[in-house]
């Protein structure tokens, strides 16, 4: 009799193990499905916020592409001290100090003009905060504008050259 009851206990033990495995498999399926849903929601939100911001991902529709200068109505804003930075960033912040009347007339094509968080209105704004320190494109535009200004080119030509070189419609 003892053997029979042990056999029954042995058979009874396999059912809970099977149920446990099925439960574990179901758990993995649920977790996998939840992860997939989170990814889909993230992509949807990310894509719609990028589109609504008018990012530079859609050529010809960015604020920078439409920018045609401030026509003398722009307010010159203060920029950060170039001494806070090094290398190319320092040179770009120095350019912003030296030629703010030029940079205020230029668009920036890195996307900062389309960003709701940054809200830049022109290339000069890139140097009013720390954005210009981390953005190579902002720095390059400022430094190239400084060089063209040094050569005596009028603002319309400088803006046109910057637009041809960096405009999203031409990338």
C-alpha cells in the first residue's frame, strides 16, 4: 500500500510542475506583449512630437528653412562669456560677442529653432545658453559667418551661403 500512495504522490507532483511551467510561459508572453506595447507607444509619441515640432527631419518645412532674416527688427540678446568654454566652442561664443548683429540675421539648421524646449529664434540664441557649447553645427555657422563678415560680404550673401550649405532642403 505504501508503494501505491508514493506513486500517486509522484504523479500528483507533475501536475503542479506543468501548471507552474505554463504559468511561467504565460508570464513571459504577458511581459513580452507589455514591452511591445510600451515600444509602440514610445515610437508613436516620439514620432508625433517630432512631427508637430516641425523638425528638420522634414525638409523645407523647418523654421530655419523659412527664416528670411529679422529685417532689422531683432533684439540683440546677451550671450554667455566665451571664457567659460574651450576650443571651437570658445571661438564660436567669441564670434557671438563680436558679431551679434550678423548672427541674429542667420537661421540655425540644427533643429534648435524648431525645438519647443529651446525656442531659439536665430543663430545668436545658440550662444545665449549652453546649447552652442554642445552643437557643432551652431558653432560652424557662427564661425563661417564671422569669416564671411571679415571678408566684407553683405548679410544677404552670408545668409544665402549658410542656407545653401546647411539648409535642410539641400541636405
